[in-house]
């Protein structure tokens, strides 16, 4: 295994550990990722003894090019060298109380430290001491689980998940990130212990959800969350999308699985976390707007606007950022029907201008989301919609180049309107300004100051009745 530890940092840690006569191992995700051939810059080193003392010795040997941070309260230290981060911690054993995921920690052996790990694939350790350099310590068959794509707990999963319920989310996240399967007893234990998730902070849950969202196929994670019963507890609004209903022989698609198909499709084209959240939430208003009419069948009228209004409540509850990122998601959800409607109807310049104006610099993201939203078992239908979408894209480009309406501001301000017409600040000024904007977007007048002033006078006469 020595070939996996070629970086100079491991030689220096090895020398320092031997000088201090400390047993020392690189452990956890870094070792797992070596065998999965995944890049990893975060290195965890466990020491039978003081992690802080070894970290100080290593930083000394590296000199000025390294920085040392000591966290005395936690008994850990971090050494940074370029883009590498090495965490040093003493081997420990942990015990838990029922109402907290914060363990009672005691010094321990390597075996104790591996026993407390969440999954077998994260309990792998490589010795860094010279006489055993590169030797693999794998007490739970983690290598076999890696080869078989299995997520399994080292000890009894009921104890593992009851002690620290966040591990249930982590197991599902690793399934999504790595494309691994939850071993049967591990899966069953998550379903059995799901209620324990209530002691985990919303911030921690949101962090795991974000990691699931950033995996190659987030649907894997959300399907496992649903099947284990966790989704109902942490994100009932998404679970509410599940299920297809039929009345009078007329059915609608299962919006849960449709949403996951849209999300996976979008993930093939973007790493934008908040655009991915937009995909997950684009139909979130459908359960509240679902209606059946014998003449028209199933409808979800205004689900985009209801969804937009639901998002602040969801973000606040889940401790997601209630800032510009949330507003971006609201905008995507609110507008996601517009390009699809355009691709179905005859495309007018006016409709294109209005879409450009409302979407602004996010128009490309919106189009990406809307294209991902074209899902159907009827491949001819998908092909037709996607072809129409290309026409919409072409038209967007032409109108933008010609009229420059993306994020445009009307060429005259409210103050200029007040001065030109000798008006005080009042609703009439806002009305005139809105009509100038509409005239530009509808192509009645060009986006120019002179034309705007002329139109202002015409509108003012119409609204006031003055000649």
C-alpha cells in the first residue's frame, strides 16, 4: 500500500510519529477515496496518544510553508500545507446519552477508534510508522464492501444510528455520492431508528441534503430517504408530491418521480447547487393546487406561483439561506412554466421580450431547468418539445441582440416624468412609467429616450383626460 502514500507529507508525519514513539495512522474518507480513485485533499490522521503534540512536531518540520491550528477543547489540531489539510486527533472511544449525539469521549486504542466509525468503508486505516508504513488495518471487511459497493456499519447498526442519528443521513448520502447500496440490515435499521433524526439540528440535515443534491444522481438519495421513512420527517413537502391518482379513467403522473427525473437530468449539465434546488422545488406547489374536473381532467393551476410562495417557509424551516440564493430559487420556480408555454404556442416577440425582462441574467439557467422539465415516456413528444425549445432559444438570442431588454430599466425615470409633466410624487407617475415599460416590451416603441418621452405625453393625456 506504500504506493498510495507517496506525498511528502506522509513521510514527514511518519518521521515525527517515530521520533515521538507514537502509533500513527491515516484513516477514514481519505483512505476510502484512495481505493475508489477519487481526489481528496482532507487527510485524517489518528494517533494513539496526543494528536496535538504530533501536529506541532509536523508543523515544526514543515517550517514556514505550513500553518498550524490547535483546537484544545476538542483535542485536535490541523496542519495546512498548500491545498492539503491534515487533521490530527488522538485515538478515542465514545459513549452516548439517549438525548444527544454529542459523545462522552475517552482516550482509546486504534481498535476503539475504528469501532466508533460510521461505516466499514470509513474505518480503513493505513499505518504511517516506518516499520509498518502502508500496512492496511481493516477489521470490518471494509475493502470487501468497497469492492461490492456496499454501505454497512462496523457494529450493530441500531447502536450506530441510535448513538448518532446523523449517520443515517450520511449513509444515504454516501449511496448517492458513490453509487453504493445500503446493506439490508443497515437499511432496515435506518427505517427502524428514523424518529431519532429529531435530535439532529436542521443545519446538519441541510448540510447532508446539499451533499446529496451535489451528487451525480441525487434521485438515489431522495428515493432512499423516502423508502426509509426519513423524507416524511425532514422534508414532507417533497414527499407530498408522491403518488399518481386516477379518476374516471383519467390519471396524472407521479410528481415525486417526475421531479427526481428533472433533477437528475439537470445535474448532467450544471453544478449550480441553487439551480438544482430549483429543480427539486419546481413543482412543490402541485399538491396544494391539484384539482379534478370531469371536463378538463387533472389541473395544477398556478402551482408555480404557489410554489414560489412556499419557498421562504421551506428555506426558513430547513435553515437554508434566506438571502439572494433563496430569491433566485423563487424566481426559477415562478418562471419555470413560461418557456414551456412559449414552446407550445406561436412565439411572439412581445412574449420573448417579457421573458427576457423577467428572467434577466438568469435566463440561461431558466432555459436549462425548463429543458430538463421535458420528461415523457412518449419519446416523439420529448423530441418535438426539445426541437421547439431550440426555436425559443434562437428567438431569445435574436431579440436580446436587437432590443437589449435583459435587465433593462425604462429609459426615463420617475423623477424625469415628474419634472416633464410638472407632477408631484404620486401613483400616476408609477402608472405612466409602467406603461412606457409595457410599450417597449410589446414592441410599440423602441427602447430609446426620445420615443419614451413622446409615449409618456400620449399616456399622460389618456390617463388624465387633458389635451
